[in-house]
């Protein structure tokens, strides 16, 4: 089954060595997303990059500070619930938020998604 709907995408960029309460920041954010019952989150570990600090982050064999991007797509209301937590958790990084049109393929319909995000 194919569903089409509008949602919000949030991408959070930071470094692999960033922590929240002695835990890798990406693990802490994913745990918070799960706690808030968000649709899902994916963590990407980059090869190399830099941000506002102009400090190059890479995933070389001796490096423990590769660039990390955490991506999630959900309803705007769910994204808004997460933002205050990110304000506390992310000390240095970049958060990009944008509206997206989603095509979701599944074996069975998802009542939550299709009812919340009709297109047309």
C-alpha cells in the first residue's frame, strides 16, 4: 500500500564526541524520540565535515569525532514536543527543519499517518 502525506523533517548535525549526561548525544536524542513516541529516528555517521566552528570532523581510524546527522520525520506537533529537549541537549550543532511530502510504502495502512496528513 502506498500513502502520500505532508509532514516535517528534522535534521540535527553535531559531532560524535558530543555527550548528554555521560551518554553519546545521538543515543540520548534517539531515546528521547522513543520516549515521546515519535515516528522514528535514524543516525548517520559521516566521513568528514565541518560546521560553524570550522573544525573539521572526520571518521579516520584515530578519530572519535566523526560528523553525526540524526534525521526524523513526524507530524509538526511531535517535532514541537521534541524541540525544548533539544534546546537543553545540543550545546553545539545545527538543526534544520523543513516541510516534506512523504511517500510511505507498507503492507498495511497506518491510520495515524494517513488521517493526520492527507494530501489533496
